[in-house]
C-alpha cells in the first residue's frame, strides 16, 4: 500500500535542473533595498501639529462658551424686564408721601428722584427681624458702593410705629447702621398713607405691663428706580449678595420713562 502512494505527495524533482554531477536550484530573487520612508520626509503629507489642534479646540470651546453666556444674559434680561413691567402694572408705590427725616426735615417722594433707593418698613423696638433686615440692606449698599462706576443707592428706613418712633428716636436708631441711612417718620395718618401705597401690612399688638408692644408687619426691601417707580422687592429669604446682583441688573437695563 505504501509503495503505491501517488507521486504528487512529494516535491516535484522536475523543478530542479541538473548539470553534470551537480544539482542546481533556481536563483532566488534579491530582496529590495528600498528603505522605508522616514517620518516627516518629503512627499509625505503632514497634518496639523498637536499644539495647533489644541489651539483650535480651545478657540472653539471659548466661542461656544461665550455664546452660551450671551444667550443666558439675554434670557435673564428678558425675564427681568417682564418682571419689572408686571410689578409696575401692580401700581405699588404710586402717589406721593409727606414725612419727616431723622433730622426733622420734611421729605416727599420727589426728593429721591434721580436716585436708586432701597426702602425698608419696620420699627425701632423690633427685637430681631428689623435689625437683621436693615443690616442686610446696608450690606447691599456697601457692596454697590465698592464698585466704581455704579450710581449711589440711598438706603431709607420708614417706621410703622409712629407712636414711639419720633424724629429723635429715629436719629438714635439709624446711626448704628450706615451714615447715609435715612430714617423717616410722621403722624399716624402719614405713615398709614405711605404704607398703603407700598402695600405694607402692619398691626400693633397688645401692650404689656410696661406699655411695651410688638408691631406685626410685612417684611420686604423695596427697590425704587431713579424715576421714583417701584421696580422690585426682596423678601427675607434673599441674601445681600442676591439683592446686590439684582440691583446691578436693574441698573444695567434701566431706561428713564
């Protein structure tokens, strides 16, 4: 069986050439001597370097970031303008008022025209909330005072307790907060009129054995524009930083009417 195996299982001897007593094989082809192209050699296209790609990427990122910030600022401005219009339509702070400041001078709304004004309603015997809110109002004023180019903001404190907060009591009280804080008081009718104008609720509680009492009242800081119009308000939950940011935005978008 083994002797009859087909001859194709073995290499073909006919591929070998015989010459005399020697067996010669076909000469192999020589290997190519061409060297591989070196990196950066001539004729090879070169792409942008790493530094260039990083620069392009950075410029694209900066452009997209700037566009996003611009759109965000525009959106905030539109929201603020809609809020301002809605508040003005509410007719808060309309009409004039006639009060006395803590120096005894007569004051009316026209005296503050041309100024940005932050107003707080409270009373000098308030144990905690009024001092805290006035301190916050003063922090806002100081933050804005520290920024060159911004107009000055006039802080104003209006009492809702005219029975005890006369001119001298207001003078003693405001000096502990800010040198430009202006205290305003008046008769019971005058205080009631300005409080109604700004929709401020207040109610004196029962007197104790020492004739002392607490006045329950609304807690808000009001912003008036240089036109004398009610522009915004800030509740107790707003921080000094948040209020200052809001005032800056109102200043930036203000247009006199």
